[in-house]
């Protein structure tokens, strides 16, 4: 049953959600009111602590299963000074290795992805099977047998898959992924990301700390001021929910006007576009603005039945319109929709605490219907192949160049370097996180547990 959002603070999208519903508001978690020192956003000392205490110990999203469809398919994941190799095995499993030759340290795979029968080091021709085991050493008779008797192989690291997403862990001591991730069973799996394909992938360099990036994307408090054009198509009071281990989400109601807009009745161009984006003909709609969200939900539900998309049966009506912006600790947010997902990773720079890579992937489940697509806010360019037949190359955008991710995300790219400059000011004494920023406080508190050795 569709429920109209009644804006107020704190927002609860569906007050009648059953206790076992993934949509239900989660119990509060007290993360305190500490004000952290702003140096965590620019200090090299804090950055080095993160490299020692945080990044090797957490689960990192390294890829998606659709990029590794067949045995021998591989993809490379760069993270700081490290490079990782994901490889589909003959038995269907995915293994992960450090992308480095045990002989002299050369990178094994030099392309971002590909498909091979074995890996050959470009330095001296050593060969390795796709399972990482040594296949051959060039001129092995010239080596002392004692030096290579252990048959040096690629260094394997932990790798687990959840809901079509591939995760890796460097130190091997993290809890199992299902336990670590903090989200309830079915939360990710219901979207069937394993049946989606990457249709757009951009890596853009931003002049800010990675946490400055996460902080901005973990709240909608800034929408009326940074993205005023969104006021007639989404509510900026979100339902914020906190989960264990730094995980969180905000349910952002779409296809509705912000409570700040005086005119709550008329259907303007923004809402007409939202209806059209959902496959509706806005000229046939006879209701007012407050009924658009429910009308879009009904339309999407009917379309899914017509197209045989049975996974829609797992979703609440709210999930058919709203964005479930889901945070996976420490550096990921996923905008989740039945049609597709938008995975964003905030990747720290290897040596500069005031730079990060904003790595974004749009994954889409292709359907033979011209009106079926991902929500427009994802900024999917026109005219690209969305069938999944071809995997697009990664678009690399250097520092200082507009990433062209769409109007909303480009506004964020303009804002964050200015925020980064501000946190360095002697006049800034640390962030004052309100309750609309509880997600920020929550993951930052989890970060401190790693930095302080509590985890």
C-alpha cells in the first residue's frame, strides 16, 4: 500500500511499516556529541594512521561480478599505493591477489580489465595461473633451487561477494563480510545487482579529503542551498537510520516537493519530468503534486508486472520511488533503486590528505523497454550502450576539470574544494553535527574506533 510522506522531523517514511520491514525506522544509536579536531581532514599524521589502522583492516568494495563473467576474466582495483587483481576462477568463484609479481615487484596486470588463460609478467616473463599459482619461471635453471623451491605465487587476499558486489580485505583479520557490513540480510541482495551491468564509470580527482566527500554525501541537509533545483522533486528531510559497524542509510523521498515549498498542489515541470522518467505520460495525470509519488509507485509496479520483473515483489512501494542512499563503512555510498544502482567510492589519495578520487559506477538492469531506465539523478549520459553487451572504459577526469556527472553532482564537485579550504582555518574548531548529520557522526565515530585501536 502506497503511503504519502508526511514531512516533519524526525522523518519516518512509513510509520506503519511492519517490524520486519527493511523500510522501518531503526532504533537510535548514541554516538555522543564529541567535536573532533579538524586536522583529521588535512593532517598527514592522521592520514598515515588511516593507512596503518583503517584501510588494511576493513572490507573494501573492489568490483562487481558482472565485470567477471567468465573464467579468466579479471579486473584491477587501485587503492592508494596498492593494486589488486580480481580473477574469475574455473569453479565460478572469484579470487583476489595483490597485483604484483613475487620476483621483482612488477605489476602483473597492466590493463584495467581483460580475459586471459594465464598472467605473464612483462618484466621477465614469469607466468602464473589464474588461481595465482606459479606456472613457469623463465630460465629457471639459472636460479638456485633453494631460492624458488616454495614455488612463489601471487599473494592472495580475502575476497567475498555479497549481492553481486566484490569485497576484499588486506590483513585477513576482519570479521566475515556478512557480519562486518552491518546491514540486515536481503538489504543489498533484493536489488539483484548480480544481474546488472556497469553502463557508466567515472573516476574524477577532487581537491578534498575523502572524509570531506563522505560527509557531504551522507546528508540531505545541504540540498536547499547547494541544490535548490531539487526542491520541487524531493523532500530534503530524509529518514536517517544507523546500523552496526558504521553502516547507515537515508531514505530520500522522491517525486514529492520539499516541505519548504509553499505551493504543495501544482504539478510543475520537475514533477512532470519525474513521471515521464518513470514511464508515465504526465499529460494523463489528473491529480495534484501530493499524489505524484503514489502515482509513480503504482505505475512502476504495473510496469514491472508487465515486463516480468519479479524482483519488484521484494520491494516496498516506497522503494520504487525513493532513493535508499546506503553507507557501507568506511568510504562507500550506494544509491539503490530497482532499475539500477549508483555506487560511489571515496578513494583516498596515496600521499596527499587533501585529495581523493570520486569513483562512480552506474549499474543498470537492461530491459527491452524504451521507457525503462535508471533515475535521472544518476546522470546517465544519452546515447551510450546500456544493454550490457559492452563494458564501457573508465573515464578518468584529472584534478581541476569538471567531471560532468550531471548538474547535482557537478555542484558537489564545485563545493567540496571550498569546504576543504575552510576546515584549515584557525577559525574552524571542528564540525558541529546536528541530527540531520547523524550518519556523518556515526561513521566518524566508527573511524575513531579503528584509529584508537578499539577495533
